[in-house]
């Protein structure tokens, strides 16, 4: 349908525009706001691909949690000095190598076309009947197949909380 | 079924990843470097979702979910490190944090 293409272009423009502004703005607050725009665009692309749960998680966790944390830290540190300094490193060689690698990758896939993706054949079977919503399907898989990674993630979050408190506090 | 081809999503996420790499390499403000990492993580997540949608499986969704969990933990610890660096050195310039070099 045409509407999907239009939506894709809209969200892609948000993503790329926000990304470019994120890495070029001098003021860190402007960078953070641009990153929020980029994250919202990515959330829209999730919705376009029927990942409703991750769409919600992206907005609640990334935009509502992580980016607010970023903005708090930016407000806590004094950035007036940093904004006046030279903003960019001289790492042209490494950057050129990275860009060349990705360009070669994209060129290869464009050259090979659809044959490059052997696994990307449209699947015939769906894991669950379509009557089941996206969130229910995710929960079923998460709490059966991925139970151990889920528990490990909870331990990781606990370690991160303790580590952040230990580092940010002056005296324990 | 959307008509947008899978390659568009993959190309978009590759370009987004390169933007993250460029920001990571070029910027000198430590907070912006950190935000570039978030950009790269999002590009990878977008790839996961794209393949998951193409293969009609939810495994990719769960991987993206775990990536988000790790990103949240990483942001909490990383921002605490940034605060500590700023408290001890009074700068956010990554070129000034080089005590292991000398």
C-alpha cells in the first residue's frame, strides 16, 4: 500500500535527521533532544513492522527513561566550557575505514540483490495463531524459551543499580 | 503485509549505525559519545525487528528487548561514571582523560 511507503519515508526522515543532528550539535541538550526525535522515529518503524509491544517499550524505556536520565546528567554537569571547545576528533583514518566497510557491505548486497539473503525468504508458518496479540506471543516465548536470559537480565539490572549507586555516592 | 521491502529497513539501519560510529569516533564530548552508542544500539534493534517481521517470528523481538534492558543498565552505570569523571576532573573532554597514557 502507498500509505506504508509514505509512513516509512516519514519515519526514516525522522530517524536520519535526528541522528545527524545528534552527532553534529554543539550543545549537548540539543543533541539529546535530537536523539529523542530519532528514537521516536525508530519506534514508528517498529509499529510499521507490527512490533507493538516494542513500540511501547521504546517510548517508555528509551524516551521516558534513558533520555530523561541523559538530560538530568547534562543539567548536572556544566557544559558551557565544553560547548566552546573544538567539537570533533581527528580520527579520519579509523572513520574512513568504518565508512568504507559499510559501503562495501551495502554495495555487495545491492549487487547481489535478493540472493544475498538466504534466510530472508518469507516464512510460511507463523509461530502463533493471528488471533493472539503481539504482547501475548512475546510473553509466551519470553517465559518459556527465554526464561534463563530473563533471570540473568534481572541480575544484570540489580548489579547495574548497585554499581551506579556505589560510583555516584561520595561515601558509602 | 506491508509493501515496504526489507532492504529499505536494512539500509536505513546500516546508515543509522554508521551515523553512530561517526559520532563515536569524531565527537569529543563524552556525553555525545555515549549518545552515539545509543544510536548504534537502536540501529541493531531495528535490524532485529526487520528480520523478525520478515521471518514471522518473535525471537527477534525478544533479542531487541534484551538489548534495551542492557542499554538501560549501561546508561545507568555509564552516566554514573560520567558524573564521577566530571566530579574528579572537571572536564567532559575525552582527550583530557588520559592518565593511563602518561
